[in-house]
């Protein structure tokens, strides 16, 4: 996708940039984005085009392939590296989530308010996992580890839930 948007106001450029990043497009340079031609990207691509047009800009979508096998593999590797970075960030957030649960258990903070907060954090991790998984069309190396870590987070949350209910029902 080639995008050209007037410099001012900048909010339009930022809106298009955010939409393309949200869908998982790969920035190849100023105004040049790439993504695999698979259905998961179609809606985001359409929204980015609408945003560009609303800003009195231009957006052109092209079908492109590597000139040779090496170029095609390089594009695939760049896209996979971007997903790998997403997975690494996800794994770091899972570690933070688990550390937070450990802290609450250590401090015996077994309240419904805290349980609800931890549930919301776990739901955010689940949504994020689904989003990355949908965009990871080539299978980045850490995808399997991310699935396992999410299962661990879920198990830790369930343990914390049991502790909260046990504490609340003590006499």
C-alpha cells in the first residue's frame, strides 16, 4: 500500500499509521506498507484507505511479490520478525502478569476488587494473543511459547481465584 497524506494536520497521518500498525502491516518506508494478501488484513486495509481519503490523501494498493525467491523470502522474514517482536512483548507482559499475581498472593490481597482487576488483565492478554495469532501468518518462533505462557497465566489466575474465594468464605 502506498499512502500519501498532506503534512497538516498530522492527526490524519497518525490515524492511518495507527490503523496499519494495528492490523499488523509492515512499514517499509515513508508511506509504503506491506502485508500478506490474506483475509485477516482486508478490513484494516479498507479502514486505512478510508482514513487516507478522508484526509484528502491518496492510497494505492498494489499486489507485489519478490522479484525472485530471495526477495520473497526477505519480505517473509521481515514480516515474521515483526510478529516475533509482538510475541516478545506479549511474553514480557505475561511475566509481569504472573509477577503481579505472585505479589498479591504474597501480600494476601484476596479481595473481589483485586480479583476483578486481575481478570481484566487476563482478558486483555487473551485478546492480544488472538490479535497477534491472527496476524502471524508465517509462524514466528515464539508463537508456541506464547500459547504456553497464556495457559500458565490462566492457571495462575484460577489458583488466585480459589484463594480469593477461600479467604472470603473464612469464618
